[in-house]
């Protein structure tokens, strides 16, 4: 049931209890784990081979792309997206994208391009090969991992946003490991004796100029279809499948256009022109992903409002203005920043911690009901509010 329908539920029938992501009795868990481990051996072997040739590139690449991942995680954390699940979910999703999906995508892409070379021509593959092969294999494999993660702990996924963030983490994992492999290969074949320049060149082109509209965005869009399929069991099966297919087709189309030579004739080979081309091709992807995220965030807000109204009615734990902003991460962030500018850094940090504790309180209450599991979060919210209030209250005039 989606968050928008949750108001219609009978309060006495509210579901309590959530599976963990460690499910050794479920086949999906072992299939996911086995394929991730298989991919881990492949990636380690690739990096070991590269280390023998370009050791500085491998070490610096691991550092740079590791920092790139942390930057994304910081954004997700700032927007409270990581509160959707336990860390195990994001580790599984990222590992599948970076290890499981990458392992299968590489040979599959080669096979499809070889087939196209035989059926059409090598010249066609040189121009259109990445656009034909990449979206078919990579979007399918990434989404397969999202479905496996959902199957491991089905009742963890109660909103669109809970599925989309797993999709984004899967795409991020694929994006980071793929970029790392491209960085190592570029350094091996680089015309100059320089193991540092290829790292920062790939960071600029594949990370900064392409990162916002790359695999994380594609997989998030495709995952929306999975979420809609899961959360609308009352709809006809053909309608649910059609929605899932259409979202996948949109992700495929965005990936296809990105890999295709469309618009390249309008730009020359200079760095500035190529950067402009990437932005022009990427902005529609960013807009589309943003619209899906907005719809998911609004539905998630309705779900959180219902949870808070039922499980946490005390106004000292969640005040009216805080309740309104539960489904608006950007508004919560704006409030924190305004408090920081007006009352100082400590006030902002206290507000951030209190917001996070409120979300954790709601999630724990949904899973276990109010009781020993939620008590630490209740105490934390009240303690943080007691520390924050003196800092933000108007000071009496002397």
C-alpha cells in the first residue's frame, strides 16, 4: 500500500514488523550475495592487473572515486534519504551495482557489439555500438539487482522513495566502479608517461560533467516502475507491468540518447564545446529524474505524516511545523541553514540531530510500535530540544 493511501487504513490494523536485509533463508539473499562475491573477484583481478602497470593511477583512482562516492552519500544523508533503510540495504545495492552488474555488463556489451558488427557493419558499431549495447545490458542488470534487494526484505519497501533510493545507490555503485575501470584503462593507454592526469581527466568528464545525469539517475527512474508495481496491488497486473515497463523504457531511452552520437555534429572537439554537449544532453535526464524524485518525496511525506499522527501524537516530540516538513527534505534543510545563520553552528547541528532522531523515532515506531525500541529516540528528541530552545529563544532586552 502506498503512502497516499495510508490515511484510509483502519488504525487498529496498522502493520508492525519489518524484515531485516540479512535473510539466509531466502534464495534472493544468497543469489544476490553469490553474484556480488563473483563480481568482487573480477574487479579485484582487474585492479591487480592495472596495479602492475599503473600503480599510482590505481591508488589515486581508488582515493578519488571513493571520495566521489562519499560526496553523493553526504548529499543523500543531508536530504535524509539514508533514513529510508538500514545501512545493509545500501551496501547490498551499491555492491550489486559496482560488482555484480559491472561483471556481467562488460562481456555482454562486447557480445552485442560483435553481433552488430556481423549483422550490420564494423563502422556502425564504432558509432552506435555503445548506444545499442549499453542501455540494453546495463539498465537490465542494475534493475535486476534492485528487484533482488526488494525480494530480500519486501516489507521494508512501503513508499516509492524507499525503492528509488535503493535504485540510486545501485546506479551509483555501477557508475563509480565503471568510472574507476575506465580511469585505469585510460592510464594504461595514455599517450604520455603520466599516471595522474588520466585520473583527474576522468573525474572531470565522467564524474563532474556526467555524474548528475548518469547511472544513478537512470536506475532511479527505472526503479519508480518497480515501486509502482509493488505498491499498487489493487491494480490489474497488466497495468502494473505496463507502468514498470514504461519507466524502464524511459531509463533505456535516456541512456541510449546519452551514448548516441546525437548532437555531436553541432559541437567541435574542444574541451569547452564537449563540456557544453554533455550538459545539453544531460539536463533532460536531470529534469526527468527530478520529477520522479519529487513525486516520490511527496508520497513519502504523506506516508510519514500518517505514521507520525498515529504513532507519535505528542507535540513535544514532533511539533506542528516539524510535522508539516516531514515529507520535505529541502524544507528541513532550509530550516537548519536559517537557524545556523541566525543562531550559530551549534544550533544548526542540534536541529539537524533532532530532525534525524524524529525520523528514526517514526521508523522504529512503525517497525516495533512504541516501547523500549523507540524510547532512546524519544529521550534524544526531548534532550536535543531542551538544548536547542535556549539558543533560539529571543533574548530579553537589558
